[in-house]
C-alpha cells in the first residue's frame, strides 16, 4: 500500500507539474498581454477564441511549426546547450515551490510540492543564477563578437538583479525563521499574516527585480 501511495503521489505531482507549468506560462502571458493592451488602449489578443482565450494555443502552434535556422559559423553543440542551460534551471525552481495544503486522494496524502528542502529559497536563487550561464554561452556559441558582447551585457544586468533579489529576501527569511519555502508560506497564515504588510519595500524590490530579470513589461531590456 505504501508503494501504491508513492506511485499515485508521483503520478499526480508529475501531471500537475508538467500540465500546470505549460498552462501557467501560456495563460499568464496572455493575461499580461491583455493587461498591457488595456493600459495602452488597444484590444490586445482578441480574435482566436472568445476574447482571445485560445491565443496561447495559436502561439504554441506557430512556434512549433517555425523553421529551425542555425547560422553556419556557430558552435552547434553549445548553441543548443545554451537554450537548455537557460530553460532547465528556471523550470527546476518550481520543484521547491509549495502550491497549497496536502490533499487526500484515494486515502493517500498528496503533498502539492515536489520536495521541501530546508534551503529551498537558497536553491531557488541558485537556479536563477545558473540560468545566467545560458545567456553567456549563447553569445559564446555564435562565434561573433557582437552577440558575445550582448550576452555579457545581459549577464551583467541579470547579476545585478540577482543581488537586489537576494537582499530583498532577507526580510521574509528572518520573519519566517527558515529558508524553506514551505515554512515561509505557512508563516504567512491569514490575510494580515502576509509579509507584504510588514515588508512592503522588500515586496516592491522583489516584484521589480523579477520583472526586470525576466524581461517582462514594462521592464523589458
């Protein structure tokens, strides 16, 4: 029975992790585009599905059917590895994020996170820093000085945001008394228990650092 519970838990977590990751990426991007459109007094995505709700599917099909063009003078191995080095660490951050309270399925308790580490927050910051190497190697793989300079510039900008993000995390860590993301979330029990009421400056710094580091509107770079 214990083995069955483990299998059910891993299956549910895997499905939620993979499906949730792609749905969140697709529809959070759609929400961002719709919000930006309303702010800028334009419709935004509107024609694919009701009020543009199927736009992420159209975008995915467009990306999957695009021709894969690789310049002749690039280091092809490093060229493809650079994308993985930027993508995989960003996805791995989700492994330590708790998405809610444990739930019961067929009498087995399923915890809505892949793992709970006592250094979860440090691990999340480390994964974010590792993805910077993807930008550097992307420029390096081009065998051209201009992409290399652009990659180094972007890496320097990302490192600056990582420093600000790390310092802003100190307040929540001290209030929760733990580096575990689960403990940090549980420490914010109730509406007025949220750390945003006690650490508003840290919240603003984290928000802008995340937007700037990921290049989202309005902090595109």
